[in-house]
């Protein structure tokens, strides 16, 4: 037997608007967005439920310093999905019953949010056969004849993939063996759509956007405080440049910064901003993203050659100073427009 939940596709908003294959927000958001599209529901509440703040950790979960962006949610995603008519049903299938549980969920037209171990995902940069880490993919089909599960995931850009039955079991075993999941963790989560009476019209859109503006203003202090992490990064740069994980840290910063860039540029269609302010915001966002991308490129070059650390750090520090100034200016512009809209 074979069944796929169709039409099912990854969320391509970032690629369509910004020309990049990076995920929006995180793996949970990407699964939610694909599922909402499958059920024909608005994605606005998931898109505008995030905010980001820079962070510097003296010691991360593997014992090293790390720089990045924290992702925060204004509301629990399960509450948002419930309001849209989707219930999350959490389960813990035994590994010898995992494939059968996937079959059952798909036969009931329920996509699955499944936690897996990145270590076993062939083709995944940095993690494959190098480092264990928990991640979530979306399962939307199965094929008994070819022993395949159909997923939406991010081995090399978010898109559809196939995974053998044996490998999907190995992926899931890994989170319990190496990723500190409790033995009874509910790693298998169905999206169950019960129907909705919501009308996704202009009134609905305005309500969601106004909630986002208010939430953003209420958390502005957290965002501002996080900017100091950029200065700490500049001070500790040589230490991080010599860590293999720094390149992955920067990739995470870029896709999360790109996620907010998408969120703000997506607002342009709703005429939220003064046109001149919009141009300034656009310029600052583009400069911030360009500088982070260039910093990652410099870090990658050093990681490959281990030469010219001093000159590379001088270059990166100049870019970090520019990012810091642009982030302050961007935040001031953004919040001024949100306040104006809420009047």
C-alpha cells in the first residue's frame, strides 16, 4: 500500500521572497507551515508568533562558547493551532511499531511531526556522522512496496525527501540514545484537523498583525539587551574562530535573521509602513544580512585554511560594528512604525 497526503509541500516563502533556501523560524515552524497549507488554513498566526534576540553563551550544551539568536514565541504554538482547528495528538510508539504508527496516522489524513537525530541524516552538513542533535521533520506519506517514508526536511534545503523504513527507525532511536530524550518522551505528534469556522479575511489579518505589533513592543527591551552579545562576540572572536561549531552558529544566525527579514518584508503588502521609512528599514535589513553572510564566508575560509586569523578578525570586527549600529537604527525605525499603526 502507498499513500501520500497531497498536495503537500514545504513552505517556500523565504526562497520566493529572499532567494534563499533557509528555513523560517525553526523546524517546528516549518512543519506547522506546511501542514497549515495542506489543510487550507492561514499561516499568519504562526508567521507572526516569533521574535528573536542575540545571545552569547559562555558554555553551551557541548561545553563550548557559542553565539547565536534565541527564538521566542509569544504564544504556545499548540494553542495557536488549536484556535485554527488543529489538535496535536502526542504519542510514544515503540520502535518496532513506528512504521505501523506512521501508516495509521497517514491513513487518517494526519501529518506527523516527528523528532529525529541529525547524526544519521546523510547529506546534512556538519551533523552527519559528526554530531548528534534533535530535530523535527514532517512525515506525510508511506510506500510499503519500496519501504519508504515521505518527509519534508532540510538535509540540503527544505523540500520533500524519502527515507527507508529502517532509517526512520534509526533516526528516532538516536534521540533516545544520544539526545537526552526521556525514555517516555512523546516524540511522535499528529496534526489532527477538526474543521474551523474562522474567516481568513482583512479583519482577521488586521487583528493578527496588531497583536504582533503589541507583542513586539512589549518585548523590545529583551531585544535591545541582546545586542550587547554582538560586542561580546567581537571581544571573544579569536576564541570562537577556532571552534568548528562557529560556522554552524553563524548559519543559524543567518537563517533566523532572514526569518525576521521575511516577516518584515511580508508586512509591506499590508501598507503598515510609511514608504520612506520602509525604504530605510529595507536598507538596514539588507545590510545586516549581507554582513552576517560575509562574516560566515570569512569564518569558513579560515576554518579551511587556518591562516590569516588577525586580518580576518579585523575585517569581521568592522562588520560587527556595522551590524550593531544598523540593528539599533532598524529597531528604532521598526518600533516607531508599530506605535504609529497602533494609535
